[in-house]
C-alpha cells in the first residue's frame, strides 16, 4: 500500500495520491467537508465539493503526496510566493516553494511545490521522510540559532541536492523557520543535517563522517 499511486477521478478535477511520499500528517483527512472521509470507499471524492476546496485541501499536504489536475480550465498549482523550510519538532524538514529536489521523479509532481525531507538519517526513501524518525529515537525540538546573511525568500528556484553520505545542500533564496514558527534564518545557501547526529541542528557540523552515515 505504501508504494501505491491512486487517482480519484472527478468532473472538474482528478486528485492523485502517492503512497511513497505520504507520512499521514492528516491535513486531508481532518479537513472540513466531504472531499476526504476516512473509512469511506473511495475515501476521496472530488465531485462532492467545489473545485476551490479541492485546490485548498490538496495544497495543504506538506509532503507533496497529494496533487490535483484541473479539468475546468482553471489555474494549476503554483509555487508559494516564498521558499520556506520549517524545522519540525522531532520530525522532518517541511519545504515549500519553487522546488528542484534531486531524486524527485516524474511520479512525484507535488514535490515541485511541497516536500518533507528526512533529517533523522533513517528513512528508506531518502531524501524524503518516511516517518522513520518515530521509531529511530530521533530527538530535536527544532530550535535554530543562526540567522544567515538575510533575504526575503522570494523569487527563483530553491535547489535541494543531497551530498553523497552527507548533508542536504540548499541553493537559492529561502527562509528557514524554527518549529515555533519564528523566521530564524534567511539566506541563499545552507548545508542541513540529514544524518541526525549534528550538534548544531538543523545545520550540518560534519558529524556524518564520524557517524558513518550512508545515503
């Protein structure tokens, strides 16, 4: 089931779900309305709500597991105005914006706009999170100490590459938010820990070498 891709057809839009990216945050299932209803078959029924609700709820998905394809001639999903990275308390990096993530495939169109990136080092779907942090004993509360050189996060693509057996390398304007919601770091370049061992999380401090991290 985890690797399954499912399309839920509708008259005005199709909704697609990629099980390989889904970490069950619940933004869809807990949304008001009848688009997603747990226990119903099929649980997603696009024709039961207005197209604006399909767009709204699907774009809440922080992992890119949910996407939609409009049939009404309306505008397709667009990148967020700012590139942002949220350091989740004891969880992944939630990245949103105009994204170019190394390792993304054509079957993952949602991660051009929204993605959850592993920072515990244990995901079997690197660079993406698969909830391995929940059983790996990963503990970091998402505080951020550095401030960066400053930028507004607007304009251009945020390129995310994974150094071999090393950190996530970010290039492009972005804002990094602590788990508290505070805009903590503003810049255009950063190396973020993905082995889970840095003493300067979310930034890399070279700990992956001593830890024997393998990507």
